[in-house]
């Protein structure tokens, strides 16, 4: 399995990934990240950080994805500024680290610097043509630039290169398909993502689009079933206005 899989997957949609995405990773440090993401073991993100951060001296040498992991855990804990500083300092020391560059794409998108994110993603594609990460990042940048149609080919390339090991890439593609009115493709993308990792139902990105896509296809029972999965998987679902709207329409908001 690809080293750095967990960190690179995590930032593709801006959320921490499920431990099931990381099983079989190569390094002890990667295995430690799997444990840090285990919500049963660390229900509090701060607790996960307290466990993972002391490994820095060892893992920053042994695992090129460690700083990306650490930044992702800080983001999960709501410490975005700290996460961003970790990425910036890491890139200052190692400007070619693909995991940190991928993390920087998300940082730039979060700050609405789509042009900067696009440039980094393009560089990743050029320097790592056989790696899914650059193509997925480029698709994400294009989606944030309102270029869904243009993003589709890059999503297909990311999916092909990920060899079904990174189901999050399907969620980017689901958003692109929804925005280009390919509602069947959107629903199929999310179905594939959830088949690989059911915990992804907790994410609004892509899954919300699939709920609406199923509704527009008049597959209402499937739309309601998917909405129920979202609600069950995400304790904070009421913060998602799209899901609140669907829940009210389907009588699920009690």
C-alpha cells in the first residue's frame, strides 16, 4: 500500500479519514496514525493529539507523511492555525514532500486561494504522474473554481491511479457529476465510496449531493435511506443546512 495514504486521503475533501482507509500501511508511525483516528480509542481529538504528537522526534525522520498526519489531527481538533504552521514549516524544510504539498492545497483552498492551490496541484501531477494525489487535488481546485466539467477527467485519473484504495476520491467525483447534472454518476460514485468505507457517510461533501441527485432521479426511497445514513453517522448533522432541509422534507428531523 502507498506510504502516506492516510494523510493524502484525509485532505482530499478536508476531513480526517477513517482508520479503515489506513489498514496495512507500511510504517509504525502510520499505524500510530490509524490508532489516533480510532474514535473508540480517542473520542476526543485532543486526546488523539496528545498520543500522536510525542512521536514527532522519531516519526518525522522515519515517515515522510508524519507532518501531514499531525496537521490533519490538528485540523480535526479545530486547531487550523497550528495545522497550517506545521505544513508551512515542513515545506520550508522539505519543499518536495508530496504529502505536505497536498496538505498545502487544502490550506490554500480554505483561504480561497484557488489559483495557488491549482498551481501546486499542477506541479504535483507533473512531478508525480503515477500518483493519484496530484490529480485529485487538481480536481478539488477546479471544483472550487467553478470548473466542474473540466475537473471530470482528472477525477477519473485519480480514481484509476488510487486502485480503489482511496474511496474519498469518489466523493470529489460525485460533486463534479452532480454539478454537471450527471445525477446517476453522482449516486454511483457515492455508492462505490460507501461500499469501500461506510464511515464516509458522515461527510457532507459528495454524500449530500448524492441525496439530492437521487431525489432528482425520483429515487426517493434511496434518497431517504442515504439521508438516514448521514444523520446516523454524523452527530453534528444539524450544522449541515442541506441535510437539515432534506430531513425536514422527509420527516427525519425529530
